[in-house]
């Protein structure tokens, strides 16, 4: 037997309704904010992620699925969605006047990171992300954070919290970086191995180390806010004012840094406060990346976005016992009794499908009893039965299973009218009553 690869998941038919539910709510909300969908390839040139996510980031140094293809090209399965969207933006010149400005796009799909798998952390996982390109207006920061917040509210998530920070511009971050090196260097020996390695490569990352020993030093480390220019502070304050106007709760946390190099100014994370999904409590992360478009060969176009980890979100919905409607998807079941009735059953089931109803029948020669079990499983609405007697008289028995109402209908009526009636009224109870009461 060949099993699935470590860190991957199969989504089985019995759980797909959860995905559909979350995706549908996401699409509705994204569209109400006037975002359009974009789809980019699953793999890209490795160089794209090196130049954007960063040469020294964990994602690029440790977690990337990269390989040479048969044409000797250096390829990576995408570890995230922002760099591919920016690449597409530059490549298709989506900054041009013929496209809506700013460009507001969303995406859903698998990303790949070679991480140690555990609950809520896979090697292939799905992100739901948005990107806004072409403006540095702080209103975009606030409204995009509001979008993520609205989405979680609509799903009914509890105990979630927004953490906000600003990383300032490159020069400010450089000064801060140096201050961090100066601060941590005397304690080098006492830091965790990871942090020792990061001290010169990426000292900001020490700030979100989970290591207890590191945290003892982090709590007195210099904070970025002291290094921000007036312009950056102004931007950050405006974002906060707008979140206040929208009454969206958040907490400023100067030690949030994010693990990708392209950020500047506003960054944020949305965390689940209870331990329902264990260590993997960040369900959404994002921020501003004003230099990235230029870095990837485009114009000086600012950007802002976020991504949500869908597996984590679904785990959380389970943990918080949030009810997800079951897809109740069988309008009509056609039961043929005896070999002779098979042809008629075929005609009936197809007629129902062609009018837009969901319809099914038996293909396994199952007994009537076991067919009834199937019907129960799907919460079937209408049962159409044809046996020898019905065939002879050219009729069909119709039963509305919820109420037990039953009626014999001629085959002609069924084909010409009945199924059409149900389609037009999408099985409204008043129509059903009328039908069975013989009006
Ligand atoms: P990120 O923080 O690397 O940001 O990932 C965003 C979210 O994806 C995380 O908060 C988490 O919920 C989920 N996630 C990440 N890795 C895994 C994994 N191995 N298994 C399951 N879920 C995972 C980004 O990817 C940025 N591109 C977000 C962004 C968009 N920034 C601006 N625009």
C-alpha cells in the first residue's frame, strides 16, 4: 500500500462541506470588499522567493520545496502567495490604467513548506489570502484588517485577538536592527542556538522566539516604536484611529516581527487566545510591503495583504464546536423495483437532474431495505418508486419523505410538469402541500 506523504492531508467527501462553507463565506466577504480572485501557478522560480521572502528567512533556508526540473530550471513549490501575486502584477503590468486601481485580489489554494508536521501545521496547507497593490493609504491597512476580522466574526469564532505593530521603513529598521544586535550581543552565549544564528542574519526574529531563555532577554529589548520616523508613526497612528472608528479591537505588540522579509510599516497577526489548537495559534498574518513590487522589477507600487491558514481555521471551528450546515444534497431518489423498471428509473433520474434537482438511484442491486438506509443518510426529500404494477399502469409513486405525504402520479405528468414545478419553486413547502393535496 502506498500512503500519503508526511505532512499532507486528504480531504474526504464527508468533510468537504466544511471547506465549501468556509470558502463560500470568504468569497462573499471578499467580494463585498470588491476583491477579485487571482490564480497563480503552484510552482515558481526559486529566485522569486529568495528575493522577496528573503535569503535568510526560515522559509527559504529550511522549508522550501525546491528542485531542478528536467530542463535544469531551479523551481520551488510556492511556500506563500504574496510573491507570486506581485510577480503576476509586474509581469502583466496590472498597475496600468486599464486595470482597476488599486488592484484588490484574493486567492485560495495550497502552499508548501517543509516543516515538522503537527496539528495545524502541514507540509502542504491551504491559505486564503488577499493583496492590495498600488496605494500606501493607511485606510487600506485598516480596511483589510477589518476584512479578516469580519470573516472570522461571520464564522462565529471566539477568543481571537489582533496584534498590531509597525516595522517602519528600511532605514528605520536598519537602525533598530543594529540596536538589537548591540543589545543581544553581550548575552550571545545565553541565547538559544537558533537565536545565536539569527543575531547577525536577522536579529528581529529573536523577538518572536518561543524559547524561554530567549524570552527573558526579549522582554527588556529595545522596541521598534522608538526608532520609527514621524512619517511611519503617523501612518501607524492613522491605522489605529481607523480601527478605533470601526470598533475593531486590537493590541499593539512591539515584539511582533513576522517571518518574511518583505514587510515594512504595519504588520499584524490574529491569534486564538485559548489553547484549542495548541502551539499553532496564529490563524492569520499579514502587513504592508511597499518595497516589494520594485524589488521584483516593477514600479514603486505599495502593497498590503494577509493570509489565513485554512487547516488551522477548520480545526478551530471544530474545537469551538461551531456548527457548519451539512450539505443536504439529495432532492430526489428514484427506486426501481425489479429489472423491468430500470429503464423508467433511468428516464426519471435524468429528467430530475436536467431540471436542476439533485437526483440519484441505486447501481448495486441493493435490496429495498438497504436502499432505504441510503435515503435516510442523505435526508432525501422526494422518493419516486416504480415497480411492475406502476410500469403497467404508466404511473409513479411519489412520496415526500419529511411529511410522509404520498401520491400516485402519471408518468406523463411527472415528465411534463411535476419535476418542473419542483424546480421552479425549489421545493417550497406550500408547493409541496398543494401538490399532495391534489390541487
Ligand atoms: P505567513 O505568516 O507565513 O504569511 O502565513 C500565513 C498563515 O498561514 C499563518 O498565520 C498560518 O495560519 C498559515 N500557515 C503557515 N504555515 C503553515 C503550515 N505549515 N501549516 C498550516 N498553516 C500554515 C504569509 O504567508 C504571507 N504571504 C501573508 C501575507 C499576505 N502578507 C502579506 N500578504
